[in-house]
C-alpha cells in the first residue's frame, strides 16, 4: 500500500517518483541507516535496499565491489532486517529489498517474508528469477502482504505484454540490456518500449539501470512514473565511506530538484 501511495502522491502533484538504491551494510549498518535517511530527507519516495550477494549477476562493477565490501564487513540478512526495523521508527517511506533468489531460499522463504512483514518491507525485486518462475515465491509474498516486483527489459519482446499485465507494486523497466552501472548514452528505442508497457500495465512504471545524474533522470522521467538511481549513489558511498551521508543527501536533492523542474 505504501508503494501505491508514494506514486499516487507524486502523480497528484504532477511530479515523478524518485527511487534510490543502496547496498546494505557497506561501511556498516549505521552508515547505511544514515544514508537511507539522507535519501528520504532529500526527497526519495521509495528506497531499494540492496542485499549484498557473492555473485550479483545483474550488477556492474560498482555494486559488485560494494557488495563484496559489505559481506567482508560481516553484513547478514538478519542484521539488515534489524536495521530496517530500527529505520521504521524514523520513516514511513516504502522500502523494497533487491536481492537474489538463493538468499531467500537459504534464509527460508516463509521466514524471510514473515520478517519482511514484521519489519516493514513493502516489496522485493529478484532480478535472477524469470517471470515464468515467479510462483516460486509469489504465494508466500502475497500471504505476507509483500509485492513481488517484476522487471521488464527491451529484450523481453513478446513477453513485455504478459509481464506488464501481471505486475504488482510497480513495474521495473530496465533501460538497456546489460548490468547495472552509470551510462553516458542509451541505445534503446524508449518510445516503442514504453508504448507496449503503457498499453498493458495497470500499475506505475519506473525506469532504472544506468541513470547517472540529474539531467538523465529528468530526461528519462518523460517516459514513465518514476526513475531509479543506484550505481551513482553507491559510487558516492564507496568514495566517502562513513562521511557519505551529506554527499548522498546533496546528490539525491539534485535528482529531486531536476525531476521537479
């Protein structure tokens, strides 16, 4: 419900939603908490909480290295849930976990979604789970009130229609084929891509993968209901470490300002 309300609030004001991403536990839980609150205070509408994984196949080098650094620092899924529970005392902003299927399986699917519900996680994004196999977690996610958020890419072709029709929470529209990471330019025909999506999706659509700054965010926002920025933020955290919250606030604010122009 929080996800839906976040998009509706922006739409009502003629604005686009800003979704930001962070690798949990990079430079410790406290730094992650401060950075999440920096993003929220700067105008992020939804925060994707990345769960570090040893083999993050959808990620580029920036998020890969941050994940490795986080795992080496002792980050665990149980620790992340504890952190989220603490954050819920400070904000009602929707939180979505972005993670890999093996992490859910190893933790225990029932136990995982039970804690999502208890700690206030609104949705999950599982990039290595094909749409055709979403039933692996769908029933348990639904039973615990957690949106199982689907991804659609320019390479989805004939599948775009069925994925869009069946999506929940918001539809994660991947800007280009490949892994995450900032890009200088895109080769995707966005008019054609989003034309099919809009004809079939009854929920908000947000575009991500490769948006590196305010200008790109503004440009991409014309196609959908929200933009997702990840690697650019993770890069700032990698550079400034425990001193990153101020820089993360400034960058997030620049994105918010660009979207509101």
